[in-house]
C-alpha cells in the first residue's frame, strides 16, 4: 500500500502577498499526516486559529510527491 504523506507547516510571512517567511527559525511544524484529509483538517484548524493575523500562513506539502519509488536512488541515498 502506497503512503501519501503530507506535511503541515506555517509561520509569519514578510508580506501577505508572498510566501517568504519572516523568520525561518520560527516556522511552526504542525505535523506529518498519512492522508490529505487529515492534513487538510490540521491546516484548517491552524488557519482558523491565526485568522486575525494577516501575515500568518499555513501550507500543506505533499511529501509523497518528493519521492518517486519507481526511480533509481540518487548517489546520496545509496550512501546511507
């Protein structure tokens, strides 16, 4: 069975029209979730919690898209 992992994270942006974080050290990692629906629920909860701050944004990263299980491993993966 293929896992479709999703990462939910967010933080304060330098400008609400861009996706540049004000301070990368302050990024809030909400968690890694096993499916899109649970990631969406976590994202929605954090987005609603911070709705009064226009500079706060939360994102869902599709971790499963970063790795192609069918492709050969890179040289760094093979080292380790």
